[in-house]
C-alpha cells in the first residue's frame, strides 16, 4: 500500500454560493498516518473529505493522489452498497475485519434492527475491507459507546494508508492523529500533533496576533495624531504664504528675492501636506483588520421560553416489558418523570435505548407543542425539508431562529445559503425552533453527536439553566455528569433479556 494525497491551492464553492467555502488549501496527507479534520459545524469538513476521496472536484487548484480512495459517510440511514457482499464474504480479510470490529454473523439479515453504533462499525469495517490507499472517515465515533470507541481505535491504528478523519471527539483524535487540519472557512491550517496540541498552538497564535494588532492600533493612533498636527501646521503656513503672495513685492526687490521666498514657502507647505498624507497612509495600514484574527461570535444558547409543567408527572408508566424484536425483551420498573427531573438513559450499543424511547414518547403527559424531541439521526431528505421550512419563515421568526443558531456557533448566512446543511447544523435548527415553544419536556437521543466542541459547551450551559424536565440518551459521560441526577441503566441479565435499573 502506498497511499499519498496532496492538496495544492485547492478552492471549492457549491453552485450558487457567492463566496468560496474553501480557499487556497494546501496540505499533505502522508502514508501510514492519520490526519484529523477539525472545525465548526458547516465549516466545510465533509466537503474536504469528499474532495480527498474524489467524490467532488475542486473549483480551483489540484488534488494529487496515488491509489484508491474510500469515503465512509457520516449518516447511518441506509446500509452501505456492498453490505451484502461483505457479510457473505469468507475470505481472510472480511473475517478479520468483522472480528476486529465486533460484527456478528447474524447482523447480515437485520440492518434495520441494528443500533446506529453497530451500523457505524459496519460502515468502517467495509471501508477497511476495501483496503484503500486513502481512507476518509466522517464522524466515525458518533453513536459509539466507550467499548465501541476502543474497538474502533484499535482497528484504525492497523490501517497503513493515508487516513483523514472528521471528528469532534478530542480524546479519540489525540490518540490517533499525528497532525490536524484546522478549518476556519474559507482557509485551513495544518498543525502537528493531536487536536489538543493544535488547539493550544492556535490559541497562542491568536493571542499573539491580537496583541500585535493592539500594538499596531496604538501606533496607528499616534501616527494619525501626528498626521493631523502636520496638516494643521501646513494649513496655517499655507494661509500665511497666501497672504504674502497677495502682497505686492517691495519696490527695491529688483532681483525677485521676495517672489523666490514666497515660492520656497509654497514648497514647504506642499511638503507638509505630503508628509501628513504619508503618515495617514501608514496609520491606515497599521489599523487595518488582521485577517488572521478570527471573529469570536457571541455564544451562549438560552432556553428563556422553557417552563415547568404543573402536572405531577410528565411521564408515568407502570412496570412492564417491551418486545425489542429478535426474541429480546426489556424488563422495566415504573418509569416516572417529574416536571423538574433530569434523567440519563444509558447502556451499551444495541441494548434497546432508542427502541425504549419510541415506546415512551407516545405516552408523555405534556401537550405536543410542549414536547421537544431531537432524534438520534435525521435523514438527508428530512434535513432538506427542515432547512426549506426554515428558509420560508417570515422575517421575524427567521431572525429569532437564526439568532439562536448563531449562539450555537454557526453562521446564519452560510447556513441559509447551503443546499444541504450538515447534521450538526440541522440539530441546531431543531433546537432553536423547539426552544421557541417553551418546552416542558426535552428528549434528546445522543445530543452531542455531530455538534462541534463550542456548540456542546453552549448546549450544556443552556440545559443546566432550563427548568423543565429532560431525558437524555448519551454515551458522553462528560456531558451527562454536568446535567443529570438520575440514571436509567440498561443491562443484559440473560441471553435474551435486558433489565432497566434506576440509579439515583
């Protein structure tokens, strides 16, 4: 295997975009190493992966690549095209990757009943089975529990081609990547090491750039003041020269000395105006915005319309069992959610968390408009429909939604101009629209999936402050630790039985 990938001055814009999404990106992706692709939602990370794998051609610049390429998509809606071939192949490579990524033979006939975490492992296994020279992975850790992430990390460390991975999982990127490409649209900068090291370097560079810009601004103010003084002095001198010029030369000025003196004064006046203009130019240059300094958009997503239900419970279900399919049964005690409860639903991939949610949602005791549900996955067709609905809103509600979206770190103009927003941006739109209704119960299935790191922090802060009930399904323990006080834990107790235990 001799994977090699080089971006030479690559730019890209989708049809209808007034500005390029990516501009003059130059980067080298070496064989035998993983490169993390890091950036905010909508920054162009997925576009970059598609360019790297040949699914998109750059608008300008060139991509040099040796060998084959595979791109594993972010979504897990449908099985990969070669799913059947992979599961029914018994050569050493297919069997090895199925074993390595924990894929059971009985998965072959039940894609629809696989959890999204199990589907994600299948996607990666098939991509690795093809043994591409360039492998591009889009959010491979989404939906995975800790065991799944560990399995995936071990598998990716075996890959020997040029690897590119988009992820917001800092620990995973630090453990896997030897360099990271930071995308700040429309530019991108390569930094050595994992994402933590790269972010620290970026912070140092941004701090230095801001300090230099502040120093230049001080110099600019002093130069502007000097320019004004020069101009005022020149204007006063020019006025005196004009008065002299209007006088008649003395009668005894036979050699024209008086007029030569006036001309000399005029020359000095002109030099004074020229010096003033030069000082102003220098001041303007020093005061000009530094394009390397990024604008920090106002963050902080609030749930000011959220309220609290006046009912005793927003969910009250007696003990019972739930058929999960494939002969499996979930046994649960009474499931009650009070109006101010914060509950985490946790358990390994495939134990039935999403199935349980589907069972619970029709039984909640709040009006439909007071229920905010963010599903685990949103299909591409649904995403386009949601995006179109938002763009067709009247100015006032559109402004409110885009204000909330911007406070989660996305640029409203770029979001509205895109044809297919990223999954992270669609989740932000759903959050913003749901918040407007003042929810009494918020149900989120893997809420941190697809969200960039600043957005996750904003979401944490928003949910900490909201008074209403929450039910969160997540493998992100750092996220849950800040928000919940009760856990509904799923554990297998027998071959085909799963038990829900309440831990407070």
